[in-house]
C-alpha cells in the first residue's frame, strides 16, 4: 500500500520573529488562513489516508502537531536528535515497512506552498507508480519558472517509460548564469518530493550511505535512540540520491515553493496594487514592493521600497528584501536576549 512520510521538524529561524522553535514555519499561516502543515495533510486526503501517514518531528513539536492536525500519536515519529533528512527518512521508511511489507513511500515536507492540488496528486501518483514498476528511487523535479539560485537542480537523462527519465546528475544551488544554462538544458528544480518502495530505499542506503548503513540494524532491533546517536547528520540527497544509479525523475507541472524566506511571501500571497504583501493591521503609505506582517500592534509603513517589516512576539524586524536569505546570519549576531523569543 501507499504511505506518506511528512517531515515536520525545524527550529523556526527562517521566519523570525514570527516563527520560533515552538512555532516553526509549518505551524504558521504563511500562504493563507491555514498553516502549511494543515494544507499538506489536506492535499494528501483521499489519496493517502491519515492512518497511513507518518509525521517525523521533534519532541517539542510532537504534542502540538498531534493536537493541531488530529494525528494518531502512534503515527508521529519523534526524532531523538535532529540528523537531517537521511536518517529521518531511513527510519520512517523502515517503520512503514515494519507495518506493511508492501509499503511504498511518498516523502514530502510540511512547509511547502503548492499551487495546483490536483496536479500535485496526479504527479505524486505517477511517481509512486514509477517507483513500483521500475524499482527506482523517484524524485519529482519541478519545471522551473525562473532561474532560481536558491534551489538545487536535476538534469534528466534517458526516458524511462512514458512518464519518467533516469537522472544524469544533480546540480547544487547555481549562480544566476548557471541557472539559466541548466534551464536551457532541461534541468528541473529538486523539490524534495520523493517516492520509493521501502525495500529499495533501504537497499540503496545499505549500498551507498556509510553515514547510515552500519546502523540500520539498530532500527531492526527497535533501538531508535541508538540509531540516531550513531548516525552521521546527512541529507537524503547526499546520502543516497546523488550516489545511486537507481534514481528516476518525474516532472512536476505545478507551482511549488518551499517558502524559504520572508521574501517568498511575494510569490505565495496576493499583493496590492503597489506590489505590497500585507498581513495583519498594517497601513501602507507611499510604499511599494514591501512585505509587512503584524501579529497584533498596528504597523505603519511609510515611504519604503522593497522592505520587510515584521512585528511579532514582542520583536520588530526591519530589513531589505534582498537580505532575506541572510536572516540567519543576522540572528547569529544578535544578543541572546533579543534573539530568543518569549515562550
């Protein structure tokens, strides 16, 4: 049967001061009135049932996710420590296999914005079918809409049936010129939406991932804490996908955004006639291309262009939109008393 694994950890730094370790971005209404975690499970509803959906998170967030999403606690997998997507997906896949010897996995994140739910479902079903028919690890590559420098790219190779192609190589986040070249070559954005059968993923981990493979026996013995204590922090891309030759790519023709920074809200939320994104009690005066969010106090933005202004959790952030990707560096430079948000 088909299973979903939803990655829902995170520290909450990318949308400071609105986000926090106890309320990271997938528990925020970044794209509309609902949280991205709610939207993720709604997108899966009717395609993969909630009882076959495993949510991987941390101990701090688990109780909130169970309440917020009405999850069965048995389907919430709590990581003993953050170790990136490689160990998380190996564990969740092994757990699905333990419950269902015929498990095929659709792996995704809880914090994406998806523009076409029907096309997302169709593409996900295709990816799962390719994974079963060709016994491959399948990644969904989004057809690019711009020369994005913040995403990795997938370069397709040989056709594999009517719906997929083998993968020639993965390309790390390029500069703008290289991104245009990759697009001209037919490269796709590496979305992080994956499909595989449980036995194939675990076989590829054993064959290609020295960071994880020696410790899989601990999972087989039920020693999750020992597994996480022993593994090396590594992404699934580095651990397996970039090393394996059993990888295929299915193109995704739907709007997709990982909402990586405050600047992304201009892509996933409606703008006013001056290009401003406004959330909460915000008044704009002679301002354009700004992103302004207030979680309570009235906010006035006057005479600003391409600015981010946020009032949340007793903090105020004002920065240029061009610097949104460097917010983490800004936070690291702040005094702890300013950076740490009230719980």
